[in-house]
């Protein structure tokens, strides 16, 4: 299916407009974005077959989406474990999202893991969510996320991996263009991708089976203004599959 | 179906805990509550048959849930009109929710309507949402909401009415106990009710066809602590029907 894309620069401008003239708070947008990630995961890898889910969260808003998704996944019947090695403790929203996870008795690992610990953690989960970096990421990957992606690459053909907005390590606009990057070992090929608001240019290179759009909070008028395609979401769903 | 209820006093304590030790912001809770109301309406009176929906919003959090629901209803394909005669302009969140509705090109009527204007407004819509007062309401009803309920009563057998958390005018704990109230003309009998977090005692007297529970944000541990029944929500739904 062909679809219009939103470059990282335009995506940043849309985000800014949503949180200024449109009047959304980041709490609202992150709640809806995280919920859409959890719904996409449920549709693709349900708790009956993929109960144990490892959610790897980065330090910014992509990680925040992952924290929200983890709470909804728990409510949907999953057993999530969150790995969150670079928590910004000065951010009130992220602190609150963490408090919520603790109340929901979700395991959150905040200390950096050794290679063997990381390997075990990945192996003992049925599926993985990459909520490390989103549309504001620029290569190269830095520690500890480079090592995390290296480990995920080793299981990418055997274990479902869902990436939030953009596979971590890819250039948001150019995709998995390794000429610009350090090494092919950081180029993840996930089985599922949840684009938020609109697909980013890099997602044209996505070869996995499941490509969803989430973040159902754009008005028709705003979509026209920014030249965003909004496909028909089914019913009350917060995600719509793009590649069927 | 029998279900445990939450008195207005306990509901207030649960709300307080959600927004303190559990770490939720009111933006998050209202977003999820409003989304659950919109989902319940979609399941009961879909846009294909009941497209024009009048959402009557009170000055407090119940009204805020209605404002959020209106935005989601628009995204679900409805044509909502909001009647919001007592807006607290000092409240940043409510101001932002209103800004969102304007961006979504949703008509918001903020001036008090005359009786004939109100009658016309009700008549030209296919269904109505009562988001006037919730669990912190105590009778009697004051202007202009007394007149609004009088008008809604006149169409209650001919037009679908969905009440948020508690039918406005009912005593939250005693229900439609008219001995405590001014007049039976303020006792609405809606066709649908969306209880939030847990049903309130008054909802035992609800005789309509559709009783939903929404507000899917309570952990198992918190439910145990407060003796709240959490039925099995189907899949990723934000509402579950109680009276089937």
C-alpha cells in the first residue's frame, strides 16, 4: 500500500502544533499513542500466545509511549517487563508513568544490564517492543542502546519485535541507509512497526509483516494542512493496519 | 447481573488515590474516561443510525469527560454538538479541551439557551449524552441544569440518552429517590449508562437497556484494596457491558 510520509522536521512541527494551538497536553497525546501501540501488539501477538513482553524504553517521548503501552498491556492480560536504563528523573511525567507501573506491579529494570543479563532477559520473553528512539533520533546509536540493538538483531528472525514509530538505529528520513551509519549490526529488521501520527519516510523500507498507524488524534483540517493521509480507522480502534 | 458498587465518598477517595500515590494526571484519566464513553456510545448507537449527537456538559469533571468524548466521537464519524453553559474559564484543562474541540470544528454552544432554543437543539439531534454531573453531585439541581433535565425527560422514551457515571438529578448513593428531591420531573430514565471506575449505588435503579463500565485504569491490587469488581473487558475495549 502506498502512503504519504512525514519527514522528521515536519513531524516535529506537527507535534509542536498539537501541543500549542490545538491545545493537547503531552499527557493526553502520550496516553493515546501508548494505547495505540498496545492495541497493535494485541492484534498481532495476543497474550494467549505471546504473554511475556519485554518493553525497552529510551530516555525521551518514544520511551514514554513504551511506558504507557506497558500499563495498557498489563490491563490487556500480558506480563510486561520494562527495561528503562536511561530514565530522566527530572521529568515529572516520566516519573509519574513509572509510579503507575509500580502500582500495576510491572517489573521495571532501571540499572544497565550486562551482556549476559540482557541476553537472558530477551530470551525469556515471548516478544519485544522497541520504544527506544522515535522521530527525533539521529544516528549513530550510543551506549547502552547500541548493544541492545545488537542483541535484538540476533533474535529478529525468531522473536516478534514491534518498533514504535521508527526502528531504533534507522535514520528516520533515510531508513536503514547503512552508508551513513557505523555498522549493519545496528540495522534491525523488525516484524512489526507502529507509525505514530503518520509514517516517517524511513518506514518505506520496512519489510516486516505488520505495519500499523496509530495516534488517532489528528483532525481532518489538520491532516489537510500538513498533507497527512488519514486512512479509515475501523470502528473505535486506535490503530489501522497499513500493509494489507 | 449483580455487581459491587462504590459509594460517592469511596469513589472520591479512589479518585484521590489515582491522582496521588498511583501517579495519574487528570489529563490521562479524563482522556481514558472520555474515550470509554465514546466507545460505549458507538457500540449502542452507531454513527450510521445516530450521527447527530448532542453532548451536554456540566462545569466539573463529568463535563470534562463529555468534552473528551465529543472529540473521539468526531473521530469515530459522528457530528457532535456540545452544549456547555457553565464553563469554568479559570481551569486550564477545560480551556485546552475546548481549544481541541474548536480545532476539530465541533460546534460548542456556551451561552445559555432559551427554552425554545433548547427544545430545537434536542429535537434536531439523534441522541444525547448527559455529561452534566457525576459522583460528586448532590441534589437539588440548579439552573440551567434543572430546565435541561426537564427537557430531556420529555424525549427520554423517544430518543437515546446516555448518562455518564450517574443520571444527572439522581442521588449518586440513593438513586432516583424522589422523596429527597424537588420533583419527579427531574428524574431522568435514560436508555444507557456508562459507570466509570465502578458502578455507583444509584445505578442499581437503572432500568435502561445498556449499562456499561468504563475507565479501564484500575490495577488488580487497587481493585482488591477498594473491593471493586473488575469484570473481564473484551480484548482491547475500554468498556464492558454489565447487563447482558
